[in-house]
C-alpha cells in the first residue's frame, strides 16, 4: 500500500479524546515555548483540551473536530465552528505533529474545513493566530488566507492573546456570496 493510502482525515470520536489531549500537549510543548509562557500553555491546554470540554463540543451542533491519522497513529487534528455571523466558519484549531509538518497535511485539513464551510453556505474561513507564530502564518498565507485585522484579547487567567485575524474565501458559488451580502 502506498504511504498516501494510509493518511486519513476523519471525524474525531469520543474514544479519541484522551489521545487528542496527549497529542495537543506534545505539539504545544514542541511549538509554543518560544512564543508564549509555560504558564499560558498550561492554562490554554486545560481550557481547550480538557476531556469534558472536547466531549461537550463533539455533542454540539455547528462544531466539527477532525483527526489526522498517518499510518494508524493520530498525527494532527483540527476543529472549526459556525460563529453565528452570516457566511463565517472559524477554523479554531489546527495542529500537526512536528514530525509530520510540511507534508501538506495542514493544507488538507484546511481544505476539508473549507468544504464543510461551503456545504453550510459559508463563504469564508476565519482564524486567529499569534502574531509571533511565523511558521503558522506562513502556512496560512500559503493556503489562501490573508491578514484582515490585528487584535489583543483578554482570555482570563491574566493572559492575553496578541493575534492576527486571517480570512480565506471558500465560496465556489458566487450566489452564496450574494445571498450572505458579503
Ligand atoms: C501550522 C500547521 C498546522 C501547518 O501544517 P503543515 O502540515 O505543516 O502544513 P502544510 O504542509 O500544508 O504547509 C506547509 C507550510 O507551512 C509552513 N510551515 C509549517 N511548518 C513549518 C515549519 N516547521 N517551519 C517553517 N515553516 C513551516 C510553511 O509555509 C510550509 O510551506 P513550505 O513547506 O512550502 O515552506 C503546522 O505546521 C503546525 O501544527 N504548527 C505548529 C502549531 C501551530 O502553530 N498551529 C496553528 C495554531 S494557530
């Protein structure tokens, strides 16, 4: 079997949640200490990857979690949700383990989020990325996002997010754009 036949992007299941949290911790500690403090990493991991938080999101309408599996092991994940703003899907999380980065998997997960967004009548994906996260910003630019805004957001615990807001058009059908008034 060719290696690419062993790559899957599919919905995250409840039984994946423990593995997801461990993978998130591994990726965050490989990537974020150069960008944010360890205290902020711990705060955000607890806030976003606690099993109960993820399980509640899996049950909610308008929220999607995908897992990337390479040769049978979880190598990355993404989540995205309808923001409630007409035409807008937010790509909330996208992570690929460093061992598997720069192989196009991030792009594949963005494509899938874009396809779900289109199917739900959206015309754009939006995301927030730390202004100092240069590799991720480069990845987003490569995959069709553009910087639309810069924001500083209080996330509690004494921490702030110093982010760019990036936007990628995803509408294939111009009538979708007209319908949502964008
Ligand atoms: C951002 C991320 C999801 C992209 O996934 P990916 O599978 O590496 O993406 P792709 O292979 O589709 O795109 C690769 C592009 O991303 C950028 N990139 C990704 N990883 C990089 C790295 N380690 N060093 C430099 N550039 C990198 C480059 O622009 C690269 O293009 P190039 O190889 O032609 O130079 C992944 O690198 C990642 O998880 N990074 C760490 C966590 C993170 O910052 N997540 C985003 C939070 S907002």
